C-alpha cells in the first residue's frame, strides 16, 4: 500500500534509503515542492517523487525480491492511472523496467534520454595556479548569467535558446544567492551554482565556461570554491554529470569527486 511521503519523513533519514541517498538526492527536493506527488511504502523500500510537468524519481531498495519489485511498480502505475508522467529517473535497474511496464500499460513509447553519473566529493582537491578568484553573482550579472545559461543549454541538452529566454531563470538564481563566478581581471569566466541543500549534501549544477575560455581550469576552480563553502556547512558536495561529456567528468574527478552510482533518465512519448 502506497502512502504519502513527506519532506521530513523519517524514511529519508534512515536505512535503507540513506545507503543510496546521494544517488537519489533530488527526492529530498521534490518532496518539499507544492503540488508534488510523493509516495512511499510503509516499510520505506519504495520512494517516488514527481512534480507536474517534470520527470519523476523512483527508488527501490536493493534488498527487494524481483517479484516484490514488480508488484510495487505495478501498484505505482495503477496509482498514476489517468495522470501524465513525462518520464522517470532512477538507477537503470529500476528506471528501465518501470518505463517498460508504464509504457505498456499506457500504450506509450519510451526512450533513454540521458545516462548520468552521480558524484560526491568527500574532500575537495583545490586546483593550483589558476589565475583569478571566486565571486558571488549579483544583480549586475543577470544578463551575463542568461548568456551563460543559453550556452549551457546548448552544451548539455543540444537545445539552442536565446539568452532573453533565460532571464527569469537567471534572475532567480542570482536572487537566491547561490550562484558563483570564477573571475579573472574582473571578468567572469566560468560559473557554478548551489542548486539545493539537503540535510547532508549540497547539489551543484549549471557548471559552465564559454568555449573560448576553456582548458584554463576556471570551471575546476569555481566548483572547488563552492565545495569549500559546502564543506564549511558540514555538507558533502554532490552533482550529476552526463556520461556523454567525458571532459566534464574528468574535471570533477580531478578535484576530488568520486562516482556514487548511475542514473538513467527515460522519457515517455
């Protein structure tokens, strides 16, 4: 029987979920969102969290039998009957069979959109001899942030967008006070953002350097600087990296990030 999962639910802070917590960090964020569908089993061995219009996240404990996993996924599919689910994220061993079941039940197609690796940084290795310093983004940087976000969209998703379309997101990121630049001679040359703080982790995203400024260590430097901020808060830095971007994966590994598990993003059509 599925039950409501709350943002401060005890199952989020105990075994077995904490074993995979870093890999499934977004569940903490989604359960706190207004209008989210957040569910659990009474024993805490299934957690599901999705918000309207976005891909949901599904976690199943590895100690479940295959039969029990199938029963729980079928129960979840029945719960979601009549509700649009854009896609599902989770470990490939969970996301792929769920996608197959859901697509068959709803006469849909599905495709693997992205395979990511979750990374954690137990101890940051600060890059040496990188010119410049880290600064916090302010209102005066909003237009530049929008330009960087447009470039990030092109690099990460292959989606060409105009900077003006990114202005609302840029303003929000700046106003939240968690966006940082690496600056050289007063010129911002790379950015990174603290997207969310959960009880034990801080998730980093929007890591971007314009193509003409790459290979200078700027992204490494700003991410390392953010890691130091999170370490001071007693939070372990984490992020997700697209497996199709080996350069970014190498950057993170070089400053102390270690792999914490794969995440598949699957979309329904």
